[in-house]
């Protein structure tokens, strides 16, 4: 198995693990942790898909610009991952803030306690 | 022109600026927010105007000094500009609407609002897949933040559920994006669309991107989270969530779908129609106003998704149709959410509080009409065009499903409107001038876009129609006293008649007289009303406008628009009656159902033609002609209340106000008859599966005539009696028309005229009695002949005319009728219709006997004659009936010769005032002479015998010292025809009513059962979402392979 395949497999495993965790744990904090695991998996997949074997990191300080196109790996997925990480951080923080307020409101962190809105 | 990127820059910049302000200076923060939103809206609007008027071309905006795909690019074309206008304007107005809560929560909340509007605009303009993801995530974060504006603590849970679901969506989207990039080497939408992907290895990636964006549209049934937000969030935010977020997400789906290629269109269309049907069905079971609006939003967005799925097929008209639906949805939904902010309690009937402020009621009506797609709003044009495209493509089942779901939606919304008008609310209105002003601005925008869509329609611009404007004029005039408005209204009708009467064929001329001049006569009775009588004249004139336009319409579009006008106007009119809420609802449901049948019929008949003249109905290819015939006939028969489709009529006509009953009975029913005339004139006999459809009509007419009469005879309520009698009379007319011969048509026309006159007269008479006795139940009346002599005369003349005995015009009708059926060989329906005659006698006799003859009730001893203004039109009608009886030739002769040109025969020979037919002679003057002689002789005889009469004192009766259990049962007028009921009572079995209430219960049951799907648990919603994705994938792959 190549490096790419290993990381793809790990990435998808993390995604499924995270989703499973988020959908099977009733505790809101556990759900949030599970989602971070899933987004780590997504990030891993992003990097793995964009990786070109044998290429270097796309940092032009160390690589002459002229030969950059042959030597560096695809920079786009790397940029995407950076953005995705930042956004993931924001969403996780927001979810945690929500968890805090939900707990303050009801004294519970069980998702199935918050079902007054339905039908 | 300013660079459209300023929209993004202004939003973002102002949001950062807010962070520099001090915590305590909320006002400055609010002004900054509103200022930024105003700048954004101005830029968006100026681009919309410039692009629409062709002053500029669409612009590509490059970022980071590089060309795509190396940097992100954005685009502003007409669609983008219009949508960002919708988004920014909604944001601006909602910011004002949420002012108090924004000030309470401070600058952070305002910054979040700015970011949301900025991100929505960005999502619309960007051409980069990953950039879309970024904007989407910004929207998610901002949405979750703004949900907390609500003081409802449940909003907290709703926001968290939303975040959970959004996490799942973003995982799908990211994976989809990276594999799409892997397959195409670009994230630029335009680059990707150049490489056809189809159903190859990359299809899963494309599917993931697409489904993730579609999930943002809250497709049914994976949308419980969205409904919870609608229910609990601040109404100002819900307006944004529905109007702005919905629009932006739809455009994102559109862009990606255009990129993915036509293979995926079916997927979007499928999810769209399922969502439209599912959401509207489930809305039936809702009692919570904002949740109902949520269901409705989901449904509307589903409908637009369906249209997007058809984008390729629609070609140039795509933007027109999708835009019409979208802008109607956005304005109406935002407006309704804003209104809901002024209603304190959350039950649908709590909207009754709106009645404290008539302006708000009008706004409510405008938004509901706009959402339902009634003319003259953009959604009306859009639905018209869309159904035409579906029909041209032969997508009949889709068209049927779409129209049925649209009907359910209309029922839900009008039920709500009825509650607001008729129920009472325990809470007063939360008066807010800002809120009212914002809703008014929305209504003004509604009118503006209606004008734009009308202009672009290639048809008539409905909003510039004089009769419509005249009806709307009475909205501001409503502060005047009713009498002044009545004078204006009558003058308007007479004027319209004078302007349009020239150049009409005699048939249309007669209908124009009935509908417009007849309306003016009936409005005389409205002088009786005192005070302002708010909300009467606009609907009444809307109805008359519809009828006036109907008669003069030349194309199917004009016809259908007029039909909708008269339907809506009469609905509002009927709803005014005291206990008419359920009846008005069933009226509008059946009427709109009928109207949709018309729409489908016209669409199939047009077969792709942009405008379809009514007379082209005769050239419809024989392959589709019978279906067109059935659909159109069904629409018209709903209006004439043929047996089976009649259940709306008795309640609607009986519960209406005194002067409204004659309008909706005497005049409005003729609209259906007019339609049938036109239909049969153009299409003639049609056969479907070997059955001659006119024979079916003959049977329907005969059955309606007979059963309607029987049911009428068994009514205790005088107005219901008259209402059932209308069903019977319309049955005669339908029967006559369907005979498809000269005399049959003359008969139908005769019935149209006569029915107008005597039914108007009788309804006014009975209404006058009701005004005085305060009851419609006949056994509570009796002996009123001496107290209300004029009313008695008009009822007497009315029933003589109606029963068809000489000398009045009813006899002429009968005479033609017997001639007509002599010349046909349909024996069985002929017998039925013969039988209907004597049964007609029964109910007419009951009417005059139980009201005017017999003993006078003690409590009615002081009853006065009916009011003058109610009597006046009756006396005019009496005069008309008497003269029409002597001189039937006045009108009939012209029409007779006109019908002669249609059938090419002359069965009637007119010599002077005498009419001859194959079977006999009708000499009205001679008949008058004979009758007058007989009458005078008998009268003298009676006077001569009067000295012998024995006076009987009233109450000269006992019940053997027993107090009867139900006193009214001892009254002779109660259950008047008990013996007949024993014989014919089985006809009273409410078969049609049971059937329709069964349909209604089944739909409600399904809705109530299915909505249990939304358990309220955030995890369940996420699981549903995943199952939805898997199910759609399997179906899509099955479809593609």
C-alpha cells in the first residue's frame, strides 16, 4: 500500500468513526468530539488526494521558482486544508458555546432532552 | 457603476468596524450596520437595473491579480444582481425589524448579521467551488449565531440541531469538492463544466457536491432541523432564513447543476417535486403559524428546485419562471414572517388580532395571494408558463402532481386566512409602526415586481388592467362612507359596460349585461349598508372585474386570469358572511381546483403556442382534444356546482351576506355557464373511449336538476333552499347546452337570464326577511304576508317565474325546453329532468307558504317591511319579469338568430310577438290575456265569498296539555315534506359530502402521521439526512445507469 492509500484509508476510517460516534452518542460533548474526529479525517483525505508522490512542500523560499512546477506538490489542496481547519475550529467553538448554554438552560447534556420542537 | 465586490467589502468592513466601537455605543453600531446594508442593497439594485435595462454587460471579477483557476473569480449577471438585491434588501428590512433585539444583544449580533448577508451575496456571486464551501460555512456559523436572537429558549436546541446537520453536510461537501478537483484539476465552475462528467468514476464526487448543496435547501423529508429553526427563531431572522438564505442556496444549486451537466437535472427535479408535495401535505396538520410558514418555505423552495431541474428544457424562459416563483416566495414569505412578529400568540387563529388594523389584513391577503400564485403576482405568470411547458413536453403526471400540491398549499394558506378573519384571538396586536412600514414596503415591492413580470410576460400586463386598478382603488377609499363608495362602484360598472359592449356577439353581450349591469342593479341593495363597510368593495369589484374581463377575453391567458380574479374576489366576499369560514374555504378549494383544471386544459390545448386564442380550441388536434374538453368542462362544472362537485355551494351561498348571496348566486354561477358555452361552441362533440362527452354532460345536468330540486325541498333554511335550487337550475342549463342543438342552447341562455333575475330577487327577498326576523329557518316564520307585502309580491312573482307556469318568462323557458327535448332521443335523462319540474314546485311552494302564509308568530308581530334599498332591486326585477314575459323577443330574438348562425337552422319562427316551432305556438300576449282574465275572475269570486269566512283566533290550538319536547317539531313548516322524505329521502344520503370529507380526512391523517417523522431529536435528523443521501444516490445511480 502506498502512502496515499494508507492516508486515504485512515482518513475515511476517521470520517466513519467520527460520524458513527456523533450519531450514536447522546452526550453533546461526545458528539462534538466525534465531529472533530470526522473533520480530521476529512482533512486527511484532502491532503491525501492532493499529494503527488516524491514532490516537496510548495514553499517557494526553498525552491527556485523556475523549477517549482516540477518539484512541488499541488498547493491547492494544502490551501483548502488550511481553510477547512480554520473553519472547523470556528464551528467547533460555536458548538461548544452552544453546549455550554444548553447545559445552563436545562442542566443536561443529553441531546434527546432537547426535543420540544418537533412535528 | 461600482464594483459589485463592494457588496462583500462593505459587509465585511462594517463587521470589522463594529468591533472597533465601544461596547456601550449600540446605537452607533446599529446605524453602521444599517448603513452598510443600505450600501450593499444600493449596489445590488443599481446593478440589477443597469443589467436589466441593458446599460452594462455582466461582469467577471478577478481576485488576487490572477486569472481563474489560479484565483477565485466572481460574476455578476442579471440573475446574480437580482438575487443579491433580494438578499441585501431582506437583510436591510429585517435589520430594521429586529432593531430592538439587535440593540439588546449589541454590536456582536449586528456583525454576525452583516457577515450572514455578505456570505449569502458571496455564495451567489462566486464561481469557485471551494469558495462556495467557505461562504456556506460562514452562513452556517452566522445562522447559528442569529438563531440566538430569539427570546424563545427552545431556539437554543434548534440552533444546535442545525449545527449537527451542517457538520454532516460540510463533510459530504468537502469530500465531494476534493474528488471533483482531483478529477478535473480545477475548482472553477466554468472549467469543470467544460469537461463532461456524466456517470463515470467522478460521478460520486459530483453527486456529493450536489447533494450537499441540495441539503441546504431543506429537502423533504430530511428537513426537521430547518422547521425547528423556523418555529423558534426571531421572525425577522426567519424572514432572512427563508427569503435570503433560500434564494442564495437555490442559486448555488443552480450553478453546480449547470456545471454537472444535464444528466443530473432529473435528480434535482425529483427531489424538488417530492419536497413540494411532501411539505405542503404536512403543512395541512400544522397549527403553529411559524412552523406552517417553515413548511411552506420548504415547499416553495422545492418547487423552484423542480424548475431548476427543468432549466435546460425551459431555455430562455427559465429565469423568468424560476425568478417569478423565487421573488414571489421571497417577498411573501418575508412579509408573512414580519407580520408574525406583530402577532403575539402562535396559534393560526391568533392572527385574528390582525383585524385591529385593516392595513395589516390587506397585507396578509396580498402575501397569501402572492404565495399562492394568484394574479397579478409574478408567481402567477411563472406557474402559467411552467404548466404550459410541462404540457408541451407531455409530462402530464408531473403536471397533475404539481397542481394538486399547489391546491393543497392554497387550501392551507386560505384556511389560515379564514381563521384570521373569522376567529377571535385572546391576545391583542403587538403594534409596531416599524413592522407595519416594513411590511408595507414589501407589499410595494410586490406590486413593482408584478409590473415587471407582467411586462415581460408577452401577455397582457394584468396589473395595469383598468378594472383591477378600479377594484384596488377602493382600498384607500375604504375610509369613505359605504354609500359614497356604492355610488362610485355602480358608476364604475355602468361605465365599464358602456365601454366594452361594442363589438360583442349577442351571446357575450347577454352575459355582459347579466354580469356587469346586473351587478350594478344588485349593488343598489348595498345602499342599505350603513357605516364604512370596510373590505366589501374591493372584493366585490374584483369579482365584477373578473367577470367583465372574462366575457371580453380573447386568449386563454386573459380568460384564465379573469377566472382567477373573479374566484378570489368572490372568496373574500363570501368570507364576509357571519358563519361562512368553513364554507368559504370549501368554496375556494373547489374553485381553485376547478381553475387548475382549466389551467391544465388550456396548457395542453396550447401545445407550446405562446398565446392561444380561445377560438383556436376548435383546432386542437383530435388526439388531445377530448382530454382538453374533459379538463375544461371539469373546471366550468365546478363553478356551476354540478352534482358531485356541488358541496361548496349551499353553505357558501346561504351564509353570505344579504346582498352578497344574489351576487354569488345570480351572477357568479353564470361564469361557469359562460365557460361551457364557449367550450361547446368551440369544441363541440368530443369522444373519449367511445363515450360521447356531451351525453355525459346531459346526464350530469339532468341529475343535478333532479337531485338538486329534491335536496332543496328538504331544507329548513330558506337561503339553503334557494342555494340547492341553484344547483338544480344550473343543471337545467347544463342539460340544455349539452343537447347540442339550437333550442337547447336557447334554453340554456333563457335559463341564464331567468335564473339571474329570479334567484337574485328571491335571495334579496329572503335576505330582507332575514334582516327583519333575524332567522333563516322557515319554521320560525309564517304569516308575514300582511307585514311584508312587497317582499311577498317579489317572492310570488319569483316563484311563478321559476316554476315555469304561465304567464311569466319561466314559461317561455319551459316552452323552449319542451321543444328542445322533443328533438332529442335521450329518454332517461329526459324523464329525470321532467321529474325535476314538479319537485321544483314542492320547494317553491314551501318557500312562499311557510314564510308568508299560515299563522303569524307572536315574536314577529312587530316585523316591518324589508328595507327600501333591498326592495328596490326586487321591484326592478319584478318589472323586468313582467315585461320580459310579454316581450321575450327583446333579447331572445337576437340571440336566437345568432345561435341559428352557429347551428345553421331556424327551428323557431318569429312573427310579431308570436313564436312558432315544429311542435306548437307560443303567443306570450295571448297567454297574458288568458291568465289575467282567469286571475281577475277568481279574485272577484274570492272577494264575493269573503263575507262567509269564519275568523279563527290565533293560538286556538292545544297540545293535549303536553309541552312538546321540541316545540318547533309541532310547527307545520318543520319537516314540511315528511311524506316525500320517506319516499325520496335516500337521495339525501350525503354521498358527495362523504367522499370529499373522506379525501380531506385521508390527507389530514397522512399529514398528521407523517409529521411524526420529525421527532425533534437532532441525532435522528442527522440520521435521516444520511439515509436521504444514500436513498437518493441509489435512485440516481439506478436512473443514470
